[in-house]
C-alpha cells in the first residue's frame, strides 16, 4: 500500500487522547500499538483483540513512527570523565 494512504489512517485531533496520534476512528494510539508490538504481540494477536482495526492500520502505526524518527534530530549526550 502506498505510504501516503497508510499515513492517512493516522490522525492527530486535540479532542482525541489529548492530540496523541491515533488510528483514525479509534482511541488506539500509535504509541499503544507500538508498545504491544514491542512486548511481543503479533499482528494477528492485536487484530483479534481489537476488531475495529486491520493489518494496514498496524502498518500505518509503524510507518508513522518511522517517519517521526526520521524527521527528528538526535544530539548525543557526552559523559564527563573524572
């Protein structure tokens, strides 16, 4: 699926979860879905638990996170030596 179509599945609305990115039409945040994946849940497990979303919604969460990191600037912190 085209990236733009996937990203259209994610919305940021100040009236939903205080503006956190969510899967459109739900209160499932991108952060929550990523947390499920990070804790070992697979796509099928998530989909069986949340019937209002589909495979492409989970892909959209991953793409949104990837793009967010891609556009962020990271500055390494240095440690002081004694």
